[in-house]
C-alpha cells in the first residue's frame, strides 16, 4: 500500500510532467508555474555560491532563460538536477568574469526584516560570516559544500550534478567544513 508521502510524490511528479509537457507546447502559464516551483532553489543556490543577491538574481534569470530554451531536452524527473547543474555552471562563469573584471567584494548580509533588531543583527552577522567563509573556499569545495550541506542534497546527487565521483564530493565537503570551521573560529576570536 502506498504511503501518503509516496502518493503525494507521484502526484507531484505527474503534475510536474504535465506542466513540462504544457510548457513545451508553448503554454507560458505552465512555464511560469515551473519557474515559481524552482525559483527558490535556483536563487538560494546562486546566492550561496556568489554571496551577492544582485548576482544571484542575474544568475537566476540566466538559468530560467536556459530552462526555457532547453524545455524540449528535459525529462520531468531530472528538472531539479538539471537546474542545480546549470546554476552551478552559471556561478562558475560568473566567478571567472568577476575575477577578470573586479577584485573580491565583501559579501552582503541578508537580514530578516521581520525579526527584532537583536535577532536580525545576530542572524545578519551569522549569514555574513557564512557568506565570507564560503567565498574563501576554492570553487570546487564551495560548490560541493553548498549543494551537500546547505541545499541538503545527497552525496550521490551532488556527484551527479558536479560530474564527479562520490569520493571526490566527500573529500571536497570534508575539506570545506574544516576550512569554514577554522574561518568562523578565527573570525569570532578576533572580535572578542
């Protein structure tokens, strides 16, 4: 017997497949529905990889333009994997362009406007430190850590998106965790 969660996944997969088919047929409302379904995934991933909201928004637009152009090539089951891969590649391209154009800028803090001032400050500082620590990582380690730990993907999914082995992903994530931990400890030691 199917569990409610399994039935929901099947219903979601069928709805996604129907939306993809409709979007392929030129239904802009269906494409808009797909965008709304995945916009947070793309934007948050891009933000975590670039550290700047403006860059993440630009990259998100680029990713969804590529989605629209490649609708005929996609399978409904692999949309999220495809979007992660395209987002990661767009961020890599962005970093390459930025290195040529502009030196490293400070990461922008993202404060929760609804929280009280002390909570907002604490959350903003936590996010700023995380963003700074991510920017200090080599690209491969940063990408693996973001996909695995921050996006919550499995090691296998991360390896597929990055086109590498699970062992390589585990190695990059492990190294990245150590570097982030060291960065955060040094940051807060200096502030005391």
